[in-house]
C-alpha cells in the first residue's frame, strides 16, 4: 500500500503515524482527578436525570414482591435443612 494513500475506514493506521505520548503527558481520565468542576456537576445532573426515568414500584408491589422473596428464602432454607438432617441421619446409620 502506498504510504501517501489514506488508510481504509475502521483502520487505526500504523504505529509510526500516531504520535507517541508518555504517561506524564496523558490527561487524567478519572472524574475524581478532574480539574474541571463542571465535569462533576454534569455527572451529577445526568445521574439525577437518569434516576428520574426509573419506574419505581408502588408500595403494594414492593410489599408483595418482598413477601415473595422472604417466602422463597425461607422455603429454600427449610429444604436445605431437611436435606442436611437426612444426610446426617443416613451417615449416623452407616458409620455407627
């Protein structure tokens, strides 16, 4: 390929065509290390905007789903306890 011709779409090009940056020259990408206070307020504003789009459950839906979760956890615990007691009883018979 001719070095004067442009690179195909989606291609990054060769390593020689990109400038080399040292770690000291790279900009800080983290929000906490950002020197721009507008970046933090913009993040907060967009977070609050996204929270406004959330469809929160009604009190009745929250209560009924919480009861369902608690019941399933209790039933699972009872099933595990029953299996554990059965295997304990069985091991007592075998290893007596």
